[in-house]
C-alpha cells in the first residue's frame, strides 16, 4: 500500500487532537517534489479552559467532537477538494490526552471506512520536528532538533525521516511547563507562557538571581522544576504568593515584569547553551527549533545570534505552525510516504498511544 501511495499526486488529510487544539489540514505530495500545504484550519480551546487555569481533559475531548467535522469541511472548501479526492488520512496517534486522541483517531477511522481509504497514525512530536519543512526556509538533513513544547523539551539528532537519536531530554518540568507554571504563580492568565513573555518585555532580565538548572552538566538533559521553585520562593519572600489583590495591583507590575524577564532569561539561556552543546557534540551546523516555545522571540534572537557566530543556521516553522496543528500531522505522514516508511492500516482498526517515545518509531 505504501508503494501505491508513492505513485502520482496524492492528497493527505491530517487530523490533530492531542490536547486543546483541533487541527485539520490537506497536504499534496508529488513524486520528486516537497510536500505542499493546500489548506489548514485550527480551533483553540484556550477560552474554554481559561476559567479552570489549565486543560480539563473531558472538556477537551467533547470540544474536539464538536469541531472536527466543521473544520474538515472548511479545509476541503479552502483547498477546492472533495472527500473523494483524499488518498490517505493521517491522525495523531500519540502522545497526548487519551480521550482527545481517540476523538481524532475515531473520526479518521470513520472517514476511512466511508471512503475506503487507508489510515496512518503519526507521532505528535514527529509532526513538530518536521514542521519547519513547510516554511519558506526549509532545512536539509542532517540537523539537531530542539523540541520545546508545553510538555516536552528534547534534543534530537535527525539524519532523515524516521532516523532520530535522542541526545537529551527534560528530567522533570519541560520549558513550556516552566513558563506556564511560573506565570500562574505570578497571577497571569492561562496559558501563561505567552503572557509571561509579553510582560517580560517591560522588565529587566537581571533583576532576580534565578538558577539555570543543569546548564553546565556533562549531559544534554534539562531540568526546569528548580527554576519554578525559585520563582515561588521569591514571591513568598515578597509576601505576594497567592495574594491576588497584590498581584493584580498596577503598582506591582514593574516588579512582576522584572521577575518575568528574569524567568524567561533563565529558560532561554539554558535552551541556547544546551543547543550549542548538542551542535558541538554532533559536529553539525544546522539547528531546527519546533514546538510552541519555539515561537518565543527572545529564544529565536539568541539562537540566531549564536548560530551566526558559529557559522551555522537555525530553522523554525512559521509562527502560525508552532502550536499544535493538522498541517504538521499531514506533513509528517506525507514525508513518511515519500521516504517509503509509511505503513498505512485498514481504516476499520486504529489505536492511540498516550505515552509514546519518539526515538522508538
């Protein structure tokens, strides 16, 4: 079946539903050509989860059910295609929230049965990893990849599609969690990371002496839980922890801006140092940054400057493709087809893997 998909022009529908975004996309593949994104649509659940200060899995699953069909219709309309034109249906198999994953997988399977089309389960992080190939400045293999999303911080050596070697990963809180949890301690709205980054623009990044955990360790692993604890300790020292009135007081904003700037600086410095160490260890000059934290402008600026000094290059996905989205799922499936690695399955059977190591695929 994989060889059949490699022949001629093919359309891949991608379905992403691993957490709190519902994403659908259509990617076209042609022999000898890079995959082409025809259309994509995304619905974020941020407003719904904001009242709870974090993602509520049951609510996330129910919202995916409401959104997936309208978004599929929207994508097909944008691309000028009909259901019967689809050749392969790709869905996020894992990792992620089990109930949310099942919505996307169930939709893909139902559509596959109705159209008599094959399915391909895609690793969520592989989608992020390959997403820069949809940018105007795509990378070439091999490269080092820094995956920085809400729940994952990893460094990988990437020698080709499906050829991934884990170099280092977080041993506790990921970078995205450090952003979000620190922001919550400061009384910032959910999701906290982007709010913390915006507030940091008003502050001094050397105002608070915060730790850079494991920055000088002999390995390429990460640890950000201690940084979150240091943010909490500073708020306790000032008597501001859980003091909503004080945290919301406009007079407190300059101090919170300094704390936000110092927190961001600590996270970014660790990510940059570890990324440069990975490049040195592998002897590679090309770095790919993907995942939601990859949209952080300070991280991009510092990585770009460091790469220029080394004579290297850094590649990023387009900003609108940094978050979870269907385009990266369709792309990963398309690149697996082109590489002859796709193993599509009969649409009547599917499964999900809430826990799934990228290096194992």
